[in-house]
């Protein structure tokens, strides 16, 4: 048992932090968000640091790093409020493609590794909410041995900046069956894409498929999708830790500077206790973020339980830290010009991808055993 | 980064598990698992079994006859004991006063006091709080006046846990009123059989005699019972408080009690009640998060960097969780928990239970556990400390 980072991991953290410090200040971030949240160029800059290929196997031109490195990068991206689609493009997509036939991997993974392609998971549907097994989109054999897909996917991250989507579509079975869900790669040119900005200064899109050609990744793709989503959740939790840690720092600075009644507001005990409660939520969140990243390799039932336990903790932490850090700023905290409110919005929006707190509480509840604990 | 214990650590754990299975008396673990009342004899019997093995001072270095375990090994030992249903070791001797005696006592004091603590023969109590000195402990007034080779002690201590069994008591006493309140405090070991000491019970809200008031009326204490230097007691006491960092979270016991909560919920037909079950699930998340936080502290200690200053957080969270599981157990017990039958909490009681037998102690424990956010530095004081660290002002 050891929670120390290696020297290489610390260097990775430094590299991301330096890039944020030099190239991704709040002014730039704010301007990007105001302009509609397009960040493909930012994603390209991250690729120059080698980050796009972080999780891509070395054989396909990537670094072949694991969950801890991903966690380190995500934490720093969170701290820097970086709104590029890093987790969807660089972490979730390679995890999905691990289930693909070798030729398809060889066609796409090198392009993912150098960011010449942005590939994202398009799994949510108007009626699916957070259930991965609820897939109404259909796939059937098309001309020439391929498949064609029909259906609608919503809130696809950076959807109108992506080059291709990985789409779960039903080959067989009822609408909620885990069996019969195929995974397909659909190029953007074959789909109708309607993009829009999101509250956290980024972009998403609805993707409409109408007999759209798709390349089969796996005919029974549910397990692969679930595992990739868990990679995404662990990444998101690490990002949340970075966001919370930095929002706490910003708030501490503010409280030590802002004066009311002739003294810094940091001197008031009601506010000091709030800071202690925020620190508690940040550290519980960080502890569980470690837990999620370090349990990604466990067998399915254990992994899913750990991921949902983590998301319940992070959901509570994000909500509390976001709301309370905003509150401690007073009026300035609820303005657009102040960076704090953008941390708050990102923390809020994060909850609605891959399942909110109540969804994951339901998962924890359903998966409870007689014993509990980190090693249960 | 690696979540798993090393092969050596796992081997260590299975050794402990086996020893505990072979040596923890079943009548005692049954009482613990069923939350029945533990007697002085139960507590001391287990202490002496540990003492005979050399593990009552499980945190002690080898130089003082302890096992010299690492922070991780200590944690694993505590976990195995807790999960097997061992009673909590009464900490005042082996966990609290012994490290102070080791660090600041003389060789003569080592020889005189440590063996009785290590074996579990001598019952120690703690004399810190006073009626006028709770959170503001440095405001203590119990006076120790030096007269020749003796101190004359006058004053009153309170909240002395299990002081009714105490043979010795370690006290913070005022030896000077000069300067800041913290600078005039000394650390004194007092034989509780000394003339002038009166112990009076305080009955708590659950009807139990767990704590006491201790009065000192011209009690003569040999000067050789002073630890270290006069007026340095506050420093020694702080050493004591900083000594136990992870134990205070008591996450291992929380894991055991979470299991018990699930058993009670099942017996009460609540396991399939989604509203209730979700409350257990939330608590389970809290327990796992606390365990991860404890493991992070252990890892920091193991690496020698010790950079993780979250002791205050561990105390706050651990105590809140303790209160929450007693609360959920009481709610699970339902209307039967309203009955207060003092004898029904004894093992082997033959009377008619109101509702299921497990209901007898649930409300009492809920009431009793309100103490956890108050003692050991109230959670509000802990928040002050955490805020000081975070704000740096």
C-alpha cells in the first residue's frame, strides 16, 4: 500500500501545470467560453505535450500509461479549468477501441495518439438517462457487409468538433437488455450533428443517425462500454479533485484579502468552520478519487461498486465545495467575470455525465454486501 | 501508487488473524458483536491476554518491550482485533500515558510504570478535563504545590472515563500562574489510593456509569512522580495528542458496526426498503472514504514524509460516522428501541425482550455516542484547527 507518486508522475504533473500557467490563463479560458466553447485547438496543444496518446498503447504510437497517470493529468486539467475534451478523446475512446478488431485499432489509435482525430463516445439518448443498457438506437446489416445505424444520441462531448463517434446501437434484444448492444465507429460526415455550447464553457452536440454507415467494433459491446465509462468516471473524479482543490485555494486567498467590519473575513468563525467543512469534502473526494483509479483493474462487480461509491462521494463533495466556495465569495462569486463561478459551473456540470449522485447511490445500494471497505 | 498491502503485510495480517481467533474469549466477542454490556473483568481479561503476548502496547517500540511495528502493521493489528469483536483496549495506560513516560520520563520511571501498563495489571485513568476547563483545557486550575519532596494537590478533575476502576491517574496540574496559562502546567502521575482522593460517579444520559468526577483534597504526591520538568506538562500533553493519528478515526470498528447495522436491517425487514437501504449505502460510502483517508495517512507515515495533516479531519469524520451508525441502528430497531430495560443489555439475561433482543441496547448506544463529537477535542475545536491550517491565518 503506497500513495506516493513516482518521479515520472510528478514530472507529468509539472508539465501539465506549466502549460496551464503559461498558456491557459483565465482570460483565454473565458474568451474561449464566450466564443462558444470550441477547444479543438486547445486539445491540439495538449497533444503537443504528448498527452493525447497517454492511454494509447505504445504499439500504436502512444505512451501506454495507466490510470494513475491519467489521474495525475486530469487533476491538473481540473485545477487549470481546462475545457478541452481530454477525458472523452484521450482516455475513454482508447479504452473503447481496445475491444475493436486489430485493423480498426491500427486505423484509428495512431490518429488519436497525435490528436489528428478526435473520437468520442456518443451513448446518451433522450430516454436513457444514465442507464448504459438502455439503447434505442438500432443497427442492422447494410450493403457491402457493413452496418447502418439509426437513432439519436444527445449531449455528446465536443460532438461538433469530433471526427468520429463510438456509438452503442442495438443489434438484438429488448431496449434495456445488456446483451445485443453493438459498438460502432461512425464518422462525423455520416451523421447529422447539431452542436451547442454548454454551461461549463465547452461544447456538446446531438447526433442523429439515419441509416448512417458504421464500422463494427464489437457485436457484444456492453462490457467494453461499461469498462470505458468507468475509465471516464475515474477521470472525471480526478478532474473534480483538481477543480475543488483550486477553488478552495482561490477562496482561501479571497478570505484572507477581503475585509469587512475592518478585518479580513477569514477571521470570522462561522466562515472558518465552513472552510474546514470544505477541506473535509476535498480530502474525502481526493481519497475516493485514488480509490477509483486504483480499482479500475478489479473484476467487474468490485470495480463497478468502487466506481459508484466514488461517484457518490465526489457528487456530494462537488456539490458542497462548489456551492460553499461560491457562497464564501459573496456577490463577486456569482458574477461571470470572476473565475470562481466558472469552477462552480464545471463542478456542477460534471455531475450530469455518466450518472448523477442518486443514480450511483442506487448502484451502491444494489451492490452492497455483508461486509464493506476498501478491500471488500 | 498501489492500493494493495504487500505480501509481507498480508502475511503479518493472517498471523494476527489466527492469533486473535485462538485467543479472544468467545464470551467477550459475543458481547461485543451483540453490543452487550462489558464488565471491568471483560476488559481486563482481554488486556491481560494481549499483555502476556506483549501486544497490549502494540504501538510501543522494541526498546520498551513493544513489538516495534510499523504504522501499517499497527493498523492491521487494530483492524483484526476490531473485526473479530475484541473490546477496544482502554487506551489511558498503553496508548496515552505510556508514550509520554517513554519520551519524557526518567529511566527509574520507565522501570517503575511501564511493566504494569504493558501487562495490563495496572488500570490507568486520565485526569485532564475540569469543570472550568473543557475545550479550553489550558484554563485548568487543579493546583500542585511543591513542598519539599512532595506535591500537594488540590482541585477537581471530571469526565474521568472508567475512573471507578482506576489505580493510577495521570494528571495535568497547575504548578505556576506566571505567564501564559499553557506554561504553568505540569504532568503528574498520582496513585489513586492516596488519601484525599474521592471518585464520584457521573451517570450519563444512557443510565450508565462510564465517567466520574475525581476530587483532590490535599493529596500528597511524591515529587518523583513528576514527568519531565515542572511547567512543561502542556508540551508533553500535546505530544500525547499528536501520537495517535489514525486510531482516532476508528474506521475498523465502523466497518464492524456497519456489518451489524446490515444484520439488524435484514432482521427488521428493512433490507428491501429502498429508502432505508439507501441510507446504509450512504454510510457505506462514508466508511470507505474514511478508510481511504486513513490509508493515505498510513502511506504518508510509511514513506517518512508525513506530509498529510488530516488528523483533525479523521477525528471529525470518524466520530460523525460513529454517531450515524448508532442512529441508523436505532431507527432500524423501530418502536421496540423505546423500551429502557437496564438488565436487558447484560449477556445471558433471561427476561422477556421487548421486540428483538438486538433492540435492547440500540437507543442507549445512540444516546451514549453523542459523546464522540464532544470528547477528545470537540469537533468544533477540530474545525478551528483545520481552518487554521488551511487558511494559514
